[in-house]
C-alpha cells in the first residue's frame, strides 16, 4: 500500500482526471467526479470479476457473485479510500464537510471509484487493473472459497423461510451525533441487540447473533 500511496501523490499532480476525481458534486454540479465514478464502477467490477473467475475455477456464478459483493460494497470501498490517505484532498461543500463520518462513507466509496476511473482514463487498462489489485490486495488475500459469503441477514432469511418462521423486524436507533446505530430485534420471545457506526452493520450483527442462537438449539 505504501507504493500505492506514492503513486497516488504523483497522480494527483500529473493527471487532471485524478484531480477531478476528488471533486464531489456538492462543490460543483457541472465539474465533479460523477462521470469518473460511473466509469470506475464498471472497471472495478470487471477487474474483480476477472480475478475471482480466474482464481476460483471451482466456484459457480452464485458463489462468485456473493464474494464480489462482499468485496465491492460501500463499507469496503470507503475503508480502502481512507487507507489511501487522500481524504484531505477531497473537495466537498462546507455542509457536506460537516456531516459525520458515517454519512460520508458513500461519498468516500464513490470517490474511490472515481479515482479508478481517472487512472483508467489517464493511464489505461493495464495500470488501472494493477492499481485495483494493489489496493484490494489485503481483502483479496482473505477470500476463502469455502467461507459463507452471503451476508447474515440473507442467511437468516433463508433459514427462517425454511423453518416456516416469520422474518424479524429490525428496529434501528441512532445517537444524537448520528455516528452510532443500535439495532434491536424481537425474536421468539427474546431481544437481540448490536451496535455499529454503520446502520447496515448493526442489522447484520444482530442477524449473526440470532443465527448463532438458532444453531445452538
């Protein structure tokens, strides 16, 4: 990742596309990173899909799709963007800058896709592919074909449907600052709870707890 950070610093000064990739639409409706984000999203999906297709020839389309979804999502992309250490170069409006970090995750994720689009436009397919595989390296190294890659809520839904049991309702409350979410679920006479800085994560954590409880019966 250190080498990638050095490349990014060079890109910022060398490629006008990369500078535009760091301009959020809240700054300008006509000169922003949305078109690059659109392109980067497509390039990212192709590169990750090709990597998984080549690396795991034993997996079917469904399993590959689940793994890709676990790698390419808002949380994952925002985490990688923050690791690239160019957050301070991201241009947003004052109002957007005052949002808490949780609400900025989608902005960070979209900006990463815009950066990928900028590398593709400025340096070509080969370098864009290299860039993506580099920044995703640690996440790709953790992928195991034998792992369950469906998210907890999906697995819980399938299990309860097979049992003929109604699906639970996820009730989420945010703290005053909007940077902490607590999810409560009433299920079979019990209350299950979990907290996270992301609303979706809080729901997934509760679903995982319920799954573990069901498996212990």
